[in-house]
């Protein structure tokens, strides 16, 4: 999840969904680490798609 936050800041992703996914992942990290991981991966995928990769 830390990587998703860093890429969000680095690439200045404008998609609100990415920001929501990262926030949701942070909220679930303590109780649901598996889901938090999947949410962070989804955010990374959206950042990549926004960049065109």
C-alpha cells in the first residue's frame, strides 16, 4: 500500500477512484490486510492505466 501512495503522489494521479482506493486500503489494513493489499494493487493498476502502460 505504501507503494500505491508514493506512486499516487509521484505521478499526481487525478483519478478520484485511485485516491478512494488508497484511503480504503489504509482503513482496512489493520483488520483485513488481504483486502487492503488487493485494494492497493487495484490503485496501482489504475495509476498504470492512467499513464498508458
